């Protein structure tokens, strides 16, 4: 059972024109540039959202594409729409400019755009790689956004000062009493039937419903009791206003999904069965996998699909091919309109939660891992043999293996070990983390 309290993390958006070092600064502030990151093959996943912390304060940082405010068409127009969506969603904004070029006309255009927002704006002058470069930042006062903050994303100079300013600008998160139960986030692209699915689930006579305001803006956390078990449904919040930026809606919905995923135990990715799995669905599923949450794929509008005895299996195979990194996710075919199998979503989510909470004895883990090593040893010979393995965490199940050479236990071999653990224990619906450590 879920314990403790959940809280919504503030969002900070990094904005700026192309080639000023936004992504380098993003990596520096999130400490992700030095982190070991596995880019799983078979799907492109944008990693421009990341949780980070400073002085005990947690927040979500969002990287955005290079902004050209006066470009309305093509790719530049889409980037502008996405950046404006990020500005709308953020609690604070870091505007990045380039010391080496001085204030450019496009910087002035972006500053004009940002001044329309009521959000706190922090002006970060990047590429101040040495102390004498700080003399050049004063010319950025012309942008009218307050005191410039000199930083070097490349070398890390004064990024701590920027982080100090960020945590001063973002709101304190409110800790709320938590409704007990498995927290199930209903996520997906716009217009796939997320809210309809929630309404259909709670509309059943066998379900006891208790709704209360959630921590996600404009959403309702709905506590339901079904077959004696307690759940909290987190519906992905809708837009706070009708967005005129049509091209930014997909980006905006991804940010909303991220915040819901952050708070859940299991995410149900709702897919329009008629449209099947699209790139944005894969992106959201990637967020779930990265966050280590349980995942269920729900093909909605099943009543509109022409089918025979092979159709359900074809959709399962389609999900495995479209989301190769999440083949562990169970698939359910539902109709929010007719109520077909909507209650099964809850029982599957419960099963996934229990699988993700599984803890195995060290002796059992070593038995499975050693059998896997005998079947397929790591590359590199005797030095790289796995000597010992144990489980160190749950939700997701996390295992550590000790080896003579961690380089031999690469991404592909860790995936092989995870598959062997899954074959032995099931662990349906949950990612598995394998960490390799060198023996001492």
C-alpha cells in the first residue's frame, strides 16, 4: 500500500535562441551530463524533462528548442509553439543568452515575449568561462529583465548561484495528506478518451467513489474502492485555458503527463485503437519507463474496431513492436463508451503494483543470475564473471550485481539479466533496474 504524502514539483523552463548553450546548461543543472544514461534502441525518446534538486529543494527542469519568436511557420514555428507552452506551464523561467555575441536582436524579441508573463524570469548569461568575462554581462541589462547571472555551462562556473536564484523563485511545494491506495495515472495523447475512461470506471455501481482536489493543477484525484481494494485515479489535467497554439498541444500534453506520472504508482497509457500507437504515445511510455513506474497499455474505443479472433493478439504484437523497451507492459482492450473491460484496468493495475513491489531473497536472486551467467557469460572472460547479486529496491525492482569488470555488464547484458529475472519471477508491467558494481 502506498504510504506517506505526495507533492507536485515546481517546473522551471529553460528558454533562449538557438546555440546559446541551453542543453549544456540543462545537463549541468540536472547533473545528467555525467550520469550513465541508457538510450534504448528502437524508439526515439526526448529527454528534455528531468527532476533535479538543490539545497533540499526538488523541481523539474525543462529544456526547449531554440526560440525564434518571429518565425511562425515550419519547424521554427513549432519550436516557438513548444517554448510558449513551456512558458505557460512553468513556475519560473531561465532565459539563456550568449556572452560571446552580446545581446542580439532576437534576444530582445524573446525578452519582450517573456515580459508579458507574470512568471519569475532569471537571465542567465552563458559562456562566461573566466572571471574577466563577467565585465561583459552588464550590457544585458538592456533586455530589461533584471540583474544578469553570469554562468559557464561548460565549466560549471557560478551555476550554484543560478540554482540559488531558481530555488528562491519557485514556490514551496505543499505536502498534502495522501489518500491511501494504489495511485493510477491515466495518461495519453489528447482526445484518446482518458477522462471518459475515468468516468466509465467510477460510474460502475460496484465502485465506491470519493473525489477530492488533487495536487496536479485543474485535476481531481478520484479515490475508488473496487472489490475491496482502494485506488486513486489521477486523470491527466486538461489545459487551463483553450490553447491558441495548436502546434504546441502535443508538447503541452506531454508536460501534463509527466506531472501525473511523477505522482503515480502505475500509469495506464490510453491509446486510440483506431489510430494505434503514435510517436507521442512512445514518448509518454518512455517517461513512465524512465520514472520506474508500472505501465499498462489500454487500447480504447475497442467497440469501433472490426475484429476477429486474431485481432486482440495483433494489437498486443503491435504494442511490443511500437514500444520495444516496454514489452513487459500488459495490454487491455477497452471501450470507455460501452464500459467494456474498464474495470479490468483496475485489477491489472493492482497486479502490476504487486509485481513492482516484489522482493526476492538474495539466495533466490543469486540462483537465477548464476544460471543466466552459465547460459551466457558476460564478455571478457573470467575477470568479468558475476560473483554476487542481490535485490536492493522495489517499485521498480532493482538489483545490484558485483563483477570483476563492469564494462562487460553493458546495457545489452543488463537487459539479458532483466529478461531472465522476468522469466523466473514474472514481474509483469514493471521495469527492472540492473546496476553493475565492481567487486572490492
